[in-house]
C-alpha cells in the first residue's frame, strides 16, 4: 500500500488560530498532517530566524501530531523539516491567515515566509490567506486550499516556487479562482509617537490601506472582482536584465 502524502502545516497567527485548525483538519482528508506553529501571533516577521536564543517545541495534541514552537514561522518550518518530521514532507502549507496577503504584503508576511522556508529546502509549498478580519469563515478557504494542495501533490511545482492563495470571505467555491501575478498594495506611512507613564517615548507604526493595484491580472484585482487569487511566487530574487546592463557600466 502506498504511503499517504506527508503534509506540514504552519502559520503566523499562532497555534490557537481558527484558520490553522480548519486548514489542518481539512488537509487530513488527503494526507498525514503534522502541525508546527508559533506559540503566539507572529504576523509581519517575514523570514526572521532565531539565532541567539533557545527555542522550545511543545506538543499540544500528541495524538494528532500537533505542536507549537516558541519561535517564528521560519523557525517552525526549519525545526520541523530538520528534526521533528519522520521523513521529508511532500508539501508544506502555511495558513490560513486571518487577513489578506496581497501584492507587496508577501515581503512582510510570516505566513508566506513559512512557505518560502519550505521551498528553500526544495519542498513544494502553499501560503493561504482569508481576506477578512471580522466574522471570518475559514471553511471555503480551507476547502479551496485543499483542492490546490491535491493538484500540487499530483503535479508538483517548479523549484523555489510557492503558490500564494487569497480567498474572499464567505466565498462561493463554484466561482473557482483566477491565476494572477502580484499587484501592489501600500499603506499610509504613519508613526504615532506616545509617552509611557514615566515620560519615555514609544511608537506605533503602520496605517490604513492607501494604495491597491487594480490592474487586470493582479491578485488585488481578482479579489476586488470577488474571485480567489492563486499567485505563483518565486524565491529567485535575481534581476538578470539589470545584471546585463551593469556589465556595461564603468565600474573599474
């Protein structure tokens, strides 16, 4: 009898997040699932890795192979791949994030970072997000992500490439999805300075959404039109075109 696919699930919202639980439960229909997720929310940490303090991994459901880690999403995947899992997984799925990861968000996202850590190890990966903050319904997003996961298990992905999924809230699965490219999504650059009770300053950064690239073919446009967006994203950061131009510069 062939082995069932081995699937690692992580996220950046923490191990108690509803989206993680819904995703892991749904993926169990297509494979053997391990969960290694952060012990607390770690949104916006990108590919931060912990190098200067010890990390702990604590099971919270031994029977279902679910555990949390004191580090970042990248730490979770790194430790799982190199220490916890019984063999190399067939797929890593990160999510389901509560809130969109569209356009430029992917460079900040801990959800996407967990998937990037997988592809850096040569393992196909998916990052999944629900475009909602209030009254989120993760069911349709989990089902759609599982459908995509089945296709990845059957067909594979190119090296160093992940799939980034964004799903509208209360999504009708009959609409399917659109294959897109990353758009641009910016925020108002707000720095709110305040004083603590002892008179020392502290700062809150970040502001409301300011810019949304609604160009046809982008993930932002697909979501704006009410579709789920499926975006292939590569870890390859090289710019070969500019490198060719730089060869003509007088840099000697």
